C-alpha cells in the first residue's frame, strides 16, 4: 500500500480540491484528505501508478510536488540532513570565496561538483586552496551576514524530535558552519570537514579525511547502528551528487531543490515546497507541527 502526497510552497498554496480529486479518480485512489489547506494533500493507493513520472513532470510545471511513499514505516526515526543549499540557503564555501575575491571561480567548481560532473574530494581541495591566506575571522562575519536558514527547517527538526526522532547534520561543508547551524536548528549532532587554520588564517588545506559521498553513507550506517534501527527508518535530505549515496540508502531519500542529476536518481523530490514538505511526506498534518 502507498500514499500519494501533493505539496506546494506555503507562500503559494496553489493545490486545489479539483486537482486532488482528478488525480485520485484517475489513479483509483482512496479518500483524499488535507494535511494543510492549499499546501498539502494525500490519498491512498493500492499500487504505484504507471504514469507517475509523467504526472510528476506535469504537476511540477504547475508548482506542485507529487510523490508516492510506502505506507509501512512512514514516520522516520532519524533525520539525516545535508547543510549547504538544504538546511541553509547558501553554499558556505562560495560565501567565503566571495569574501576572498574568488567567488566566481569557486562557485563554478561548486556547481559542477554538486551536479556530479567532477570528483567531490578533488573539487573541495581545489576550492579550499583558493581560500589560502583568508583571515579566519571572516567565517564569523559570513555566518552573521550571508547565511540564512532554509524555510521550514526548524519546524522539521523540532517536530520530528518531538515525536521521538534523532537529527544529524552531515555536510560536505565545514564544522565552523555546522556547529552553529546545528545548534540553531536543534540537531543532536553534526559532522563536516575541517578548515585548517594557522596564525589566524586559512592554510588552504582541508583537514583529513575529507567528508564526501562515502562519509555520508558511513554516517547513516554508524548512527543507525548506534540507535539500533534500520536504514528504512531514516529520512535523508540533500541537493548534491555527494548526497546520492545516503539518499538511495535511506528509507525515505528526498532531493530538495536539487541538481538535475540528483533528481533523476533520488526516489523523492521537492522542488517547490519548503522543508516542512518532508513532514507531509511522513503523514504529519500542519496541526501536528511542533
């Protein structure tokens, strides 16, 4: 058994009853119910529709995200989240690079790495190398002036934790950022790369080992083992190619506003909603939000 979930941006609550009913009738679904008026609705299905992908694309053009999730184990016990362009709206290394005057060069490398066009580890070394000599005090200024939280993130973390889940922030970014963001959003733990600093300046080298795609998979396996749960109990969310390992291993892997290559491989995708869409995928209504 499955549940079809339609979500939209809370800023543009465009889902209409006629759309939900037409889709339900076309797929032979069960009774529809609203999780949030105009923003999220769902109905049951006996099987996966043959026209799922094409219907997803059609609704995507209308500003509506469509996903189908299994009913069994729908509410997850672990949130495993990427940080850059997922829990925050920026790529932290791009913001540091802008302060160093190499923003365009670094942003171009970031875009290619996140789309899976180049190796993540090599791309990280190259980008960090361009930051050599940057005053370490710039990190605090970037966090204060340039970093903004992704809408819905605090509600996502708080609500899942209120229902007994654990939350881990696992980033290919840097601990100087994840430590702050994890505390702001209420994550239980965080893992990321280390920016090496000597005499108050960035050395241009990352600490080893580099936390990339495999390290995120390792984090999922280590944390679930410590919790005594299965990978099916995990909701993982990210936007880049280095997130695909954990997205495909998790019971619920969500590509959030993701690169095209990531959307093509991830099981679930959110292009229009904010992070509260991940709660609707688990069957939470807005009245359940903490």
